[in-house]
């Protein structure tokens, strides 16, 4: 199962996320659930990097199936919209493939 934690800052904005695990929906390389989560996450990371001047931290471990992203300064309106869009996408995948993806929220400082 892919465990997704959306990070909310003190203002209630989604400021980051952590994805961990593998969906197990299909064999590696054919798993549409993993591909969907990865595509949404990477598009968001790349969009924040290329479309904003916000600073962020990013870590990943493909072997462990982990990815963590967090905006650390300059939280722009564009990043806020991108993060809301990401949350909508993750929620849609979890609704359709609930046994393979779980989304929770965590408050961060």
C-alpha cells in the first residue's frame, strides 16, 4: 500500500507531502496506481521548481519507495494552487483504489 501524508502548516495550507510504499496493484513496471501517484507527485515537484521561486526540500529513495517534498520558504499563491491540485489528485486515486492508497494529513511547523 502507498501511504501518503499531506503536510499542513500552521495556516492550514498544504505545504508538502510524503509518499511511502508500493501499491502492489500489479507487477513492478505495470502498476498503474504507482504510476499515477508518481506522476502527480513529480509533476507537482517539477511545477513548483519551474513555475515559482519558492524554496523547497526534496528527498527520494526509489528502492524504498519513498518520496518527501516540503516548501520551506516563499510559499506563493502558485504553489498553494499546485499543492491543492495534488491533494485532489491523490484523493481521487485513493477513492478509486482505496485498498492500494491511503491519504492522511499531518500538521507541521
